[in-house]
């Protein structure tokens, strides 16, 4: 065991362990009441993760800083695969559906969302493009693109989740995800601010994700700081400064430089992406 991380939202001692071979780190005693963690407070920014406010983003899509992340993700995907009206794109763990709506409105593709949390009340406008857990069985090998943005850190069994995602992708399909990189914090992981032991229960290094992708039917590919990642980092920097809305002053900043400097420190773009084999 690496040590104990004390929860702030759920006042428990959480035990963190790490595999000596692949460096995958995980909470061995995760909180079992998922409903208490991912209820309405979580979506309103009053839950275990104070740096997210999905309700605000849902109500303010034109002013939220999240639009930078949506724009960056779509650019990353477009740089890898062609996207047209026939492209089927699933955002796995879609939250309140911001990326789904962005893809639908800006790329005109067939954008679907799936989320296991309690945010479904915010997803009604997605209609038939909102998938439930029961729906997934009917969508085997149906999608050209799957994204999972800040999802994998929440799951207790990453291999099972990756196998499910692979089963939904067409052979040759593209899988892009984001999650924190534990590698820069390997010697001080208990001090890493990204470690929120109530909800971030699986922590990865690039090597552990490469191994996991290979084990679950993907061909890993490394492409540090691809086109569009500057916007992803721009969002993350502003979010961690507790800035929620776009502003003139931040638009004037040299994000092409600032984003690269931040990525050199946190190495978020060093994780692999996956191609379904």
C-alpha cells in the first residue's frame, strides 16, 4: 500500500495501492454508495469535485470555458479520422451532454451520449441519441469514434470498462480519452491534487494505460500534444484557477505557449490513444 488519503466529501480513510509492474494506482476501499457521490450536488459543483459545475455549463454553453475543451477534442479527433454526417460518435460518460451537443451542432455527425450517473434529467434533449446501459448491447461495433473525457479515473474496473468501450467500436475505430497522468507525481502521489479518493479511484501512468489498451483489444498510439490539445489544456488551466466563463483578458493570453508549458509539467498529452483491432 502506498498510503492513506483522507476524503473531504466522504470523511473516510481511503487506502491507495500501486502495481509495481505497470504503476497503476487504485483505491482499494472505494466508497460504495455511488448515488451519494454522483447525485445533483455533483453536477452543481457542490460534490466531491469542487472544480466542476456541469449545470452551469449546460445553461451557459456559449460562455463556459468548457467550450475550449469541446473544440480541442473535436480537432484532435478530426486530425485522426474523417468525420461526416454518417460518422457515429459516442461520448462515453457524457455527463450533461456538452460534447454530444457540440459535435451534433458543429460537426453534423451522429453524436450519441452514454452516462451511468444521475445526470439523465439534463440529457432529455438528446432523445434517441441518449443511450442507457440496457441500450449498449444493441450497439456492438456500431461507432466510428468513442471519447471518454475524464471518465477512466472514476471506474473501479478499468479493464472491464475498456472492454465494453472496445465492444462498441467498429474494427479500426478511434478511441480518445483524457485522464490525469500520475507519472509526474509518482513519488508524491498522496499530495497530488487530482487525487480525490471518493471519486478518482483509478490513477494511471502512460505505461499502465498502454498495457490496459493492449489487453482489451486496442492498438495504443502515442502522439504527445496533438493539434487541438492547446485548447484542452487551456480549459484545464482556467478550470483549476476556478474561472468558469470566457473573458477578453484570457483570450489575449498566448495559449499556444502556456498550454505547452503546462503540459511539460503535467504531461497530460503523454497518454496513448487507442485504435480498435
